[in-house]
């Protein structure tokens, strides 16, 4: 059963703050697109959660309009760019009210894996399991406490089942970002050193997501008045 905020009354105040900050951000009319700085932070964080050798600076350079000529591995460069493109795709889908499809998840996987064979990975069983997850992600709860509890439960289960053999964590975090955005919640940036050990536990993850969602709103509110990037 998904963790619920009502199971832990001490989280009520934080959830109330999240709701206030969500409404405040909506009134401020932030840019339609997330700042590139946030795309870089989200990408670096997700890769670092997998202990991939990427720095925040490299992530920022790779997604910049004019990337620095400073060399690092081309495959890693492409993965960063493709991950940022997937985040932009999530933004577009949310803005248009579109559900996510299994074909989109397959595209994310092939682009981030830089061409690993889909035929050898995405068999009927895996595609069927992805469809089951997507039904839950595409029809989420809208109250923050319920939404976060369900998102944590789905994310922990996907990580546990390893829906793809490589880059599974990165793929699952993209789905988590879509799930949260579908619920009208801010994106979350994990702290790799702190969070790597807890993401498989739905209850611990739900409590941590509440903190990270509020931090996401704080970050967006602090930059709401900045020019669009």
C-alpha cells in the first residue's frame, strides 16, 4: 500500500507549505520552460545516482546552446543531451495534457543508451509491465500527499523490477519526473550521496520526496523573476 501523508501527521505542515508555494508560483507566471540550469542539475543528479562519472559542469556544458569544446566522452555527452531532451519532452507533454506512451519510454531508453539493441531488451513481457506502470502514472492522484505517496510507490517498484537491464535508474527517474509533473508538482533533484540508499524503500522515499518537492518550489520561486533562458 502506498505511503500516505495521513500515516505521518508531522508531514502535514510541510505539505501545506508545498500547496501554498505551488499556488504562489502559478500566480507569478514562471517561464513555460524550465531554466537550463535546472535541466543540468536534474541530469547531473540522475546520472550521479547511477555513479556515472559526470560533473555538474559537464552536464551544464553539454546542454548549453553552444557547448564548450572541452572534450569528454562523446557517448556521455550524447546521453546528457538526450536526457535533457527527454526532460523537455516531458514539459511539452504536460503542457499539452498528453499521457506518456510506452513508445516514448522506449525512445528515451534507446537515446540514453546510445543505441543499445531494443529488440534484445524490450520483449513483450517488459513492454506489458511498462504499460502497467504507465496506467498508474498517467492517472495520478492530485492531492500532494496522495500524489507523492503513489509516485514513491511506483518509483520504488520500478527500480526493484529493473524494467531495463542498463540505465534503469535514469529511465525510472524520468518517469518519476513525469509522474510528479502530471500531479502538478515541482521537479525533484536528488542528492546522490544521501538519496541513493533510500530510493528502493517507498515509505522513506515518499518522505524524502516531500522535502525535495518543497526544495524544487523554493528553487523555482527564487528564480521566477529571472529572464527566460
